[in-house]
């Protein structure tokens, strides 16, 4: 039986891997500078970050193809 803390840690690890994958896809689609702009809008360091999608679109375009 898994403990709740272990399950939470696994969920957070999965979320981090998904974030990395999404950033990699975004970089391939928009370029490194757009990715850095996106990251700068979401966080300034490891302890300061947004809690939602606010600011996720750095140049006013959809974040996914139509």
C-alpha cells in the first residue's frame, strides 16, 4: 500500500516532467527566445511562480495550433 506522501511526491514528479515536455515542444514550435519569454512571465526563481495559465502566451498567439 502506498502512503499519501509517496503518491503526492509521484504526482509532483509527473507534473514536473510534463512541464518540461511542454516547454520542449513550445521551444521547438516557437524558438528558444519565445520559450525564455514564457518562462520569465511565469517565474523569477525556484520559489516564485504563477499558479495558473495566466501569462502563458508571450506574443498574443494561441499556445497550440488551430
